[in-house]
C-alpha cells in the first residue's frame, strides 16, 4: 500500500509548497506539542516563525519559547527524512539535541542536551521514572521491544509511547520527543498519524496515568480520536485520501477552525 501521507508531506516539503498538508502539519504539531508543555507562543506566531522566521504578534513571547518553536520545526523535518528508517538510540538522542540546541537549557551542564538524563526526574510530583543509572538499559530494552513488533497498529504505537514516557529518558522535553517519535513510527508503519492537541491534553495525561495502573483503554481512545482528527485533515488536503466511511461525515471543530484561520486550501 502506498504511504500516501508520507509521500505528500515529503513532496510538498521538497517543492516548497506553502498552505498545504506539510505546512499545516509542521505548524500544528509544533504548536500543540509546545503548548502542552507550557510554551507562550501563539498559533499565529508559530506559523510566522516556521514559515518566515519572524514574529508577527504585538506581544513578544519569551525568547526561549521562540527558539524552541524554531527547533521543533527543524526536528519535524528531520523526522520526515528518517520516517521509513528503523528507529535507533542515536536518532532519539538527536531529536532531543535538535529540540534544545541554542536554548537556555543547553547552557546548563547538568541538562545534557542530546544525551540521557544525569539527574533523577519525575512526572509531576509523585510519579517516579527510570533512574539515570537505569535509563540506558531501559531504553535499549524499550527499543528492542519496539523493533520486535512486525506489523504494529495504533494500539502498539500508543503503548510504545507510554513506555517511552514511563522511562522519561531525558532531563526534560520527553513529551515533545515522544510525540515526534509516535508520529514518525506511524509514518514508518504506514499508520495514519496523530497530533495530541491542548484540547485533549487532560484525557491524554489521564490516559498515561491509567496506563501505569494497567488500564490502557483510555490511551487507545484518546489516540484514536486524535488519529481521526488528522485523517479528516488529510482528506481536506488530499482529494484521493481514502477516508474511512465512518469518518466521512465527521468534522472536528478545532481542526476546521485551524484550517479556516490559516487559510489553507484543499488541493
């Protein structure tokens, strides 16, 4: 089966097409993933930074947030370049490097940009993660398990995402790296990818917490909803996209708002 989404994203990137699926996906994934982590950059300024290198807003955001926005766009392009490759530890670390080079965090020796964490970290106040001493071994096991899946579907990709977040291998930025990896692995296995938006962040965070209790169904449902949203977007931009019948009359208001606001057109 043709990997129609990956082919379209790469084709538009190669030809420098603006206002299409590539630009939409790059901007929307960057904005949503950074916003979930507390970025102050608006959707409009995210679009401006990634398409013109300039800020359009009257209220200037934190410089570090702007740098991280630029960096996420670079990491997105790298993800497209390696989408069909089998994931490696070097690639995972390079994602982290791309996201944080030139930032305030990069100036802190203990932060270890592009390397696994040197200090213990937690998810929130209570949830423990792999210790710095355990992280390398846990990541090798996680990667081996991921590579062992011969024909993964969305559920397997979602569980792998949870496994990555449970380890929390980097000092910070694990959510952004993890969501890029999830998008990449969907493209690699020709699975419609997904974007976790701020609107579904509460369900997403609750789902990850429930996975720790051995209850993955909410994560499957949340990722499935996000996948439906992105498939609908693909159908908006790609006339020949084979949208599942159950989604043909479906429209996510938040997705439609972004398309209308950005002025993107189906081609």
